C-alpha cells in the first residue's frame, strides 16, 4: 500500500508540474462527475484510483470493481469534489484506469483461450520502467499469474547467462549454496539436448524457449518419464492464435510478454455533471 501511495503521489506531481494553472481561478464549491466507459473489456486500476481520490480529497464511488466485465456506456464511478481537484486529477485517474484495464483485458483474452486446460498463464518482466508493480497488478486482475517481479525472485539462466557458464552442473551446485534454500532455479532451453543437460544439472524449472508444439511434446514426454518433479514453461512468440495449441502439449505454464506490452488502452472519459 505504501508503494501505491508513493506511485500515485508521483503521478499527481508529474502532471501538475509547478501547479495547475486552473487552480487559482477555478469556480468555488463542489461539483459532481462520472467516469464512463467507451470500450468493452475488463476493468482494472480501481485500487490505485481510490487512493488517488483520497489523496486529493475527492469522494469517489466505483460502481464496478477490479476484474469486472464492462461494456460501452457503463458508468464506472461517480465523483464529487472541488472543481480544481476533479479537473487536475482527471487525466491521471483516466490514464491509470485505461492503462490497467487494457492489460487486464488482454490477459483475460489469453486466459479465456486456456479454458479447460490445466496450465497457468504467466506474465514476464517485459514491463515499462518504473511501472512493473502497476502493470503486473493489472495482469493479475485479468487472470494471469505473475512470473518474476525482479531478478531476486528466481535464478533464471537465460541463453545469455548460459554462454558465460562452462559447466552447468557445477554452476547449479554452486548456486544452491549461495541462494535461498526455497529459491528455484529456472533454465532456458532452445533444443532437446539443452533440456536434457539442464534437467540432469538440477534445474527446478525448464523454459522451452521458441520451440514448436511438437518439440515441446517431446520434452514433456521426457520429463514425465525421467524428471516428473521438474516444472515446464513454454515461452517465445506465443500469441493469442497459438496459445491453446501450446497449452495442450502438457506444459505447466505458458509465459507471454504480449499480455502487457501489446495491450491497448481502453477508452474512458470523465464528464462533469
């Protein structure tokens, strides 16, 4: 909650600059307004905007909550406060809601494609600088599960890491002595041979990167017969059209950066009564 308050305060300060020029000449008294949806999708950002409204002494009542389906014409919230506060906060409120809702809507589309399959959808670290918590919150509202929030969550050995390692098994053995006992090690693999090496080296999670579904099925079969405790993640150029085929290979999870970086903002507006 402290991080959200700080985020909201910084967003307000960013837009106000040295001060809203409307502030000193704004009409006196309280005004009411509504936030209206001009898009269909999944609502997100409520948690943040409620804190923004409290910070700016605006009374707000959301008629929809995070995760609700919304359609064009829905009234999302009603507001009451001084004209100076309502209007100086308008763009920041809408930016938060539109941005978060766009991500939640995209995540929900992916999750819907996985209906009936025992697999989880993961987001990635492909987030905008300084917006990771916000964007991953929105992804979670849409039904995805957060992958790493940062480099301290899990030791992931990607292709660039592996090029610096001479002996993978020895490196994993050394890592086990340095990282937390409960921390997992994930190893990225692009070929079946790399998968076998990574599994024998002691990886906890194997990421099948840029493999096609048939290659992944081979990996799943090998895992099931030899290392049933190891988790499998599919990643790399998986989109809304192909995700179900990948999910049906038997992997435990599918990760996609496009949940966040390909999401399109929804369209909302604020109208003063």
